[in-house]
C-alpha cells in the first residue's frame, strides 16, 4: 500500500480531474470564461470578443450546446454572458431557460459577439474574453486547463495574473505516476478513500439510459440495440458495452442537458473510461469493491496518460480513455499488472494515430471503435497475447510505450492538427 501522503496526493489529483460537466467541455469552458468576464464587468456586456486557440475552436464548432437546440460557440458565448455562473465551473450553463436562449439569439443577431483565432500562441487550450458595457471593460483568460483562470482585469486594474507562473504551477502540482504506481494505488487503497469514484458510474450510466429513450445525434447507442444489429452482432456483454458508451456520447454531443463525469477536461473521456468497466462489472456479477477498484484503475490510467499528452491534441481522446477502460476490464477478468500492461501495449499498437477533428455527434462512433479495441486488447492480454517490442512503436517498458504514444499525439501530429482545422474552416 502506498504511504498516506502519496495516496492523498493521488486522490486529490483524481478529484481535480474527474469532475461533472454539462455539455462539451470546450464550448462550456468558453462560456465559463465569458461568465467570469461578465461578472467582473458587473453588468450584461454590450459587446463580447472571444479569441481562441485552434484546438478550442476546432472542438467547439460542431457540437450541440445544452438546453438550446443550437450548435456552436455563439450561443455558448451569449449564455455565458447572461445566465452563466463561473462558480458552477463546467456546469456553468445549468440555469439555462428558453427565455435565456431567445435573448442569446438576439445578441447573436445584433452582432454583439465576435469570435476569432488567437494568433502566435503555443498553448493548445487558450480562451481570451473581452467584454464591454457603458464605457467599462473586463478581460478574463483561461489557459492550460478548462477551468484554469490565469488572468482577470477590469478597466486596466489587474485582479489576477498567473500567466508567467503557469508552467511552474503545473509542474509543481503534478503527481508523478507510472502504470505500476497507478495499479498499486487502485488495488491497495482503502475502499472508503476511493468510493467517490462510483459517482462516475451513476452519472454516466444515467446519461446512457436517457439517450436510449430519445433521438440524440446519430443514435449510435440505440442502433446497436436494434433487432437487425443484434442479429448481426448478437446481444452480449460486448454489444452492451458498445451501446451504453456510444449512447452517453450521443446525448452529450447533441447538447442534452445531462451531466456526465468527465476526465481530464473531457466528458467523452470520462464516458469511455467509465461505462465499459461498469457494464462489464454488472454483467459478470462483480462485487462493489471490484467495481470501485476497476473504475479507479481506469480513470487514473487516463489521468496518467494525459499528463504527458496534454489537455488537447490532434490525437482523439478515445484512444487514451479506452486504454484506461481496457485496464479496468483486465482487472475484472482476474488479470494482474502484467496483463494490464499487455493490454496497454495492445491498445497503443492498434489505435495510435486516430485523429481528433473536433467535438461533434459522430464522436460516438469513435468511442465505439475505441472501446471495442479495449475489449479485444483485454481479451488478448488475458490469453497471454501482447504486441512485441520488435513491432512498431512498442517497447518492452510499458511506460515508454505510453510516452511514445503521447509524443506522437503531442508533437508528431501538430501539422495534422493544423491541416484538420484548415479543412474544417474551408469547406465549400
């Protein structure tokens, strides 16, 4: 068992990274930044200017905004300025009403909102908001994390400035992890210290079950439950894993007013880290302790991989999240650390390179691809099958494999990121 101080560090890390969110976290983070600027201004803004990094812009273009029936950033910005409350964090828009949506539409029609790309920045998660009303002006900036405010100003008076210390703060607060340390924490921590992870099961399963009752996005989850599909794929633990995971994503990407438990700033990552584990555990009669430990293992594996990948990249987050759930499934199958490490290697050998082309309804299809590979990787690992170090980017040491994955996603795919954004913004 890890020492008490180390366990507390890791628990604090999980509780920072695994949090509830309503709606896609990129437009919601923009709404949060606008809300903070409007609160600082002290009145409803007459004009709003938003300047964003390319990755934020990419992830916010095609996704539904909760409670609005609308897609994209303008309505998120308008609602952030009017009914958003920064104290709600990633649930900033939970007080939305039809009247607020109509008021937001008028703000858009009156061209009071300007959204542009922030040039000459290296930070992939960057949101800068400037609001004006009655001769007063306020600015708020989020950078590095979806809720990480680094600058706030009103009429030239600086109220918060963490810009120069951002990198140092992140390094200071980072808990060093390895896959073995993740495994040891999940397997040996007292249950009462990690029981809180069951909230991810409650929220994300409820989101999936809501999606089964409605028309959300491309209805990937419901499609997998149809008679025709079940004649092809069967009605099994595997298909239920796929349907629950994709259904929760269907609802979230369509803008359903449903909270999900996110991981490392992404609701889809939280869904894919949670529901494959939950469905497998329930279908196989796992105990509550096994459920808690499997979920902890899955979520903390995702947090660990994201430490070196970064919040946003050209690599689809389902690759990382499904790697976590594959580890959780290995544990539920009766596997140990060596099998979990093998599952991680199998995942990296298979899914590395899947692009992120923004948040949108078809993300549910990518989650389905990710979690189907998670199940396959776990089954192979339990049968003693593991991609060898002579193949591709796989090495003997699993942590080096993980860093090969994140190096490709963080650095190697930068040009891919730029090309994807160019294609998305220059469609005929």
